[in-house]
């Protein structure tokens, strides 16, 4: 197993858990009670909110924010600038809002600049195309795209379309 690496510019809470082999790059912030799994790569300028859980062998690309309420299972790819939300009705003046959870299942991939609206489940080995806005659950082994994202194809584990 490879050694854990945390770049000197990263801000990692001593109350977070970083597993063996994880790589934490430039300007990353990882808050308290978050969990980063084995061999996961957290790329430049990523924000991991408190109590976020990210599995093993994941790749979280540049400038992604993962907010409290989001759980990312093993082997997940999140492309650059993808966005997660955790408040279904965001209002600056609402003082007692509640987090709406989101689950990204094993092996799923989320393309660059995709937006994942809170409260959805993205199924095993599903793929979200770049720039898509996910407002509803994505079934396992399904490619979705568009705004709002709609199913366009069934896919195999490697992401190839099934005809």
C-alpha cells in the first residue's frame, strides 16, 4: 500500500480520518469528522465539509465542494468543478434548515461541471455526463445527461453503452 500524502498547503482537521494511501493535494480543506478512504485522491482546491464520508479508491478532481450530507462510496470519480448541494430550499435567512442527504454509490462517475441536487441517489456504476443537472435518482448502470438529467442509455461496469 502506498504512503499517505498531504500537501503542506492543505488544511486537514486533526478530527478527520485520512486512510492509508490517500493523496491530499494543494489548497484542499478537509473538515472535522470527515472520512477519506484508502487510496483516494483529493485534487487541488477541493472542499470537504464536516462529517462527509468518501470511500476508498475515489478520485475527486479540482475545485469540487462536497458538503455535509453527501456520502460517496468506493471507486467513485467526481470530475472537476462538479457541485453538490445539501439544502433543498436554500434561503440565507432560514436559521433552522435541515440537511438533505445525497448518496453516490460504488463505481459511479460524475462528469465535469455536473450539479447534483440534494436528496438523490446515484446508482452503482452510473454515469452523469459533464454539465448535467441531476434532480432525480439515477438507476444503476445508467448514463444520464442534460438539464434536467435524463437517462439516455444503459451502460456496463466500464461505462460502455449497451445496445
